[in-house]
C-alpha cells in the first residue's frame, strides 16, 4: 500500500498534534503530500434558537466566515505545526468553513486523498464530545483509509 496524499485534520488540540506528527512521519515515509486541514465552524448566535418563531421569520444570518479569519487560521496552522513536520515533506494548508465533518468528507472526496489522520479526540469538555463525534463520522463515511492517532511516548 502506498499513499500520495495524506490529509490530517486538526483542531489545535494535543491529540491533533499527535495526529499531525503521525501524518508527517507517514508523508515522509511514502513521499506523499501532507494536507493540514482545519474547518472553521459557522458562527452561531446562542440567543436565537427558535427559527420557527414569527419574530425571526424575516431575520437573516450571515453564516459565512470572514476571509480574515481564514487567513489567520492558515497562519496559525503554519506557525503551530512547522516544527512538527519532518523536513522535505510537501505541505498544503487547507482552511475550510462550514459543518466540520461535512466539510472534511467533501474535501477528502474532492481532493482524492488516500489517507486521513485524525486525533482520537479533540478539545476538552464539549469540544471532546464534538471532535469525537467528528472522528467517528469521518471514520464511518470516508471513502479513503482512516487512521485514528493516539498519543504514545514516542510521538508525544
């Protein structure tokens, strides 16, 4: 088995760091392109939850993410992960916005990635629940191979 393009999903958590290190090692071994992927979820207004309410029937919400945020996240990807990726690995930084698992799955399909690497879970608290469900969804629905990276002494 060989890989030409390896995607690695990150939320900047410690477990995502492990996934990036793992994906970097694999990309080096297989001389593959490494795509570091982060999805910015759409902004949610916690005050407005009842869209069936007639008061909100004419209200529109901008669900797009500001392009400045996308640029900031791309810079953060580069700064945070540059030292974790082995030299000589070609890296593409991909920042998307939308529903996280949907965007990941769409990107994997469109880009033709051979493998996607994710952390076993993401941020603590509610983030852990959300990212855990994302890893589960991607593992079940992705058409490419999926690796769930777990922390080990060697990579930590």
